[in-house]
C-alpha cells in the first residue's frame, strides 16, 4: 500500500501543510468542486467530519477544476462558497490538478490504488474519495457517486478509526 504521509500541499489559505500533520488519524481525501451535480456531497462530508472527529477522522478537500470547469473560482471564492452554502469546516487545499502532467504528487500516489472493482488509474470525476489509515496507508478508494455516508464508506472508516 502507498504511504502518503511524506507528501505536502498548500492549504486554501496559502499555508504549507503535510499529510504527516494528520499522522495517527484516519483521513478521507476528496477532490471537490463547487459547481458539480455531486457538490451536495459537501453536506455528507461535513457530517462525517463532525460525527467522527472525536474518533480520529479528518476530511480533507482538494478543489480541482479539471472536470468541465466545475471549480472556476479562486481560493477565496471556494472558501466562501463551501462555508456559507454547506457549513464546511474541514480543511481545504489550494486548487490542484488530480490528473494529467501537472497532477499533484498526492494524486500521483492515490491514483495507483484500485477501487473495490480492482480498477486503479485516473480520477473519474469530482468527489472521488480515498481513505487513509492512521499510518498513512491508502486503504480504500470510492468512486464519485459513492455518497460519503454510504455503508461501504462507514464500514471502511470504522475499520481504521484510531479511537
């Protein structure tokens, strides 16, 4: 399995962060967009972040504009939209690419991991989800249409929560 703790990223506020900052916690990594048919998944992601925070889960959102331009705003617009429309309090990164030649190093690692059907490779669309164990291993991949509260997501979360 791929360990991603040594990968850094820029937060939506322009600060440097690392997946190592979340060592010892389960992490759900999601590529997000503000103008997608799946954007209401922000609500479920926020619920997971709140419901499982005390048990060691962090949700991390990575805005991406690679799918039909569905994340056109800058970081300030994204932050305002997610907090005002969906009450998002979980960490967001600066906009990144998840596919192609400028793919962020995190997604270069994540896309090597297969989904439940054994298929690895490029991100299919917005809101694809990856579950990381407290040790930084990628333990599950969920395709975009899998809702954050789906039984398979909850079951995988329960298996890796540290508390």
